[in-house]
């Protein structure tokens, strides 16, 4: 077989048979030393395609981190332990090697985590979840696809496990390796289906766009304050109380090393800010459990008290409303919905949200102007360019 680039140009997709049942798979290779990582990288670098996944501890830590990186080839599975290694530069070299196709399932979150924690840039990828969506599959979860294509059932009970704890359990290790073990053969099947359906180029331009992932900025208390204040229509005084509650929660979450929502969630803090209770008797009514009242009741009431005497908070007004822009967005959404229905896919497959907003913002009037906006979507430009311009002028 040729290199991945040749496969993409020529449309070669050799479908391979399903692998053995999970209970007959050889043990994965545990990578927690420099020699083991270099040996793995040598194997991966000689491959045309490798499967990749990550596991993070977002449900269990104040600041999440990548706690495991999984790779699979046709012959073996690797589990890389970033918590035991001084660095993963060797792994980054494999991920950035454009000659090797990296096969993910639902790649966006993995790409964000790899970029955020290690500044890794993944080049040449294939996303099996997105490929399934381009083909019109509404059930694009890995368990659904493997069950439908190969009759393989996955046990997802470890999905919310704490991947930052060591040692990992046997169940966690089994779960982690199966997240990549079947991806290569799933990629072969989906790739062939994309070619047969005439949608290979459509999927490929999305894969290219995924490579340039942007790490979202960390949500701040100001973000929560604005969102909750707007949704709950809080007064200036209530916003001031909420600001103090958010600051208390942030400090408590950092001290305990747990996600902020596992201290007290946004909705309960909003209710407390609005009610501004003067004593602990009013806290259970607002949603706090007896245990939360026992542990944090005094601190919460102290935050409420500070918020009641501080100068009132005033949210900065948003930018001016652009009614013409809003109208263009609505026109494009109506067109996109019809185009997607004709393809038998979800709306964002016909035109990704980012592209739709770029087109609406820049309001192209000619084919040349539209081509400049949609420079990274040549397939959609060719297929839908005239329709998009007509929808805008509608």
C-alpha cells in the first residue's frame, strides 16, 4: 500500500477483516520510560496509519490534563503514561509527521487536549466519527459503529473513570486499549464508503480544517457572571453577590483539586445570589445538600454578606447589534437546512458553523469574493457556491 497522501489522492481503501474478539487480544504495551517510548515511536514511524486516542481527568480535577495516550497499529496496542514520563516530544514527532495518517474517533477534544498540554500539532488525520456523520449516520458513537460494522460490543462503564489515579485498574486498561484497537479497520470501511458515496473530498476538507484546532480560553468568573446574570436577569446587587460566590468557589475548587461544578454548580449559586439568605436555614431550599451546608455554609453566607455591601457590579454592554448580519445568518441557516436534508446529513455537514458565520460576516457578492471566504472549503464552494450567493441575495 502507498503512503497516506497517495491513498487520499488515488482513493485506495482496502477493507480488512475484523480482528479477534477482545478477550483474545494480546496484552497492550505499557509505555512509561524513555526507552519504551522510543521503541514505540520507531514502530509507529514506520506505519502508514496509526490509531490515536487520549484519556483526561476532566471530571476529577480542578485543571484537567491528559493522563493517557493510546496508539494502535494493526499488530499491537500501546498505552503511553504521560504522568510517568519527563516529556512526550517523541510522541509529538509522530503526531506531526504528515506522512503518517492518524486515525481518531471524535478528534476535536483529543486535539485540543494534546495542543493545550503539550503544544502538539497533529497533521494528516482521519476522524471516524466525522466520516460517519458525512455519510449520514446519526448514531456516530464508537460503540454504535463497531456494533453495526463488526458486531463488536464495547463496555463504556470506564468512560468517567479517574484517569489521573495510579495504578490504573485492569478494567481501565482494557477500556483504554479498545478505544483505538478497532479504529484502523473502521477507518478502512468508512473510507471506502466515503469514496463510493462521492463524499471523500467533502470529508477530507473537514479533516484538514480539524488540524488547525484552537484551544478555548479558560472560562473565567466574568464569563459565568455574564452568562448567568443575563439568563437569570439578575440585578446589579445580585450580580455583586454572585461575583463573590464565584470567587469563593474558585478558591475552594483549586484547594480541593476538583472541578468547580463538584463544589457547587452554577444554577445553585445563581439561586443563592438572587435569594441572598441571611442564615443557613435558607440554604437547603436553594439546592444545597445537608453535607454542602455543613462544610461550606458559613463560607457561602460570608460571600453573600460581602456581596451585599460591596459597590454594585455593572456588566459592560455588548457590542452594537448588527441586524443585517443576523439576517444573513438566518438566510444561510435556512438554505443549509434544505441542503443538508437533500444530502441526508446534519446541517453542519452541508456547511460548517464557522464557515457559515464567516460568509455571513463578510457578505460576499461575487464568486471571487465567496472563494476568498471559503478558501478552506473548495468542495463545498464548487458544489454550493452559486446557491450560497443566491441565498444571501434572497
